[in-house]
C-alpha cells in the first residue's frame, strides 16, 4: 500500500491511518477525534476550495482543515 499525506487523498479514496506526526496539543486533539494508527478512513468530500476535507471514520463524519490533515499519514488502498 502506498503511503500518502491525508491532504493528498482523493474523494472516495479509503485507507488506514499509519501515523500522526503532530505533537503537543494538536497531536492530542487529532488523536482524541479517533485518528490513531490502524483506524480506517474514507474521504467523503471537500469544500469548493478544497479546505476542509470531510472524512468518514468510526461511523461518523469528521471534517479537518488541511493544515491539520498535513500531520496525518495514511496507507491508501489502490
């Protein structure tokens, strides 16, 4: 599986969170939202200017700003 930055994922693409590279308060916040290594995610959509990105994770929809998505690496399915 190729590894991508979450910001680079396309709409309807799925994958598994590989790593969260954020530290401190932002890293804790991202992990508290359920984005931990091993979690399956799917990109549901993007706003017209591509920020924020909507994700389907653990049965709910989560939106992240691109500057937050930059800290998340995902193993994507082909």
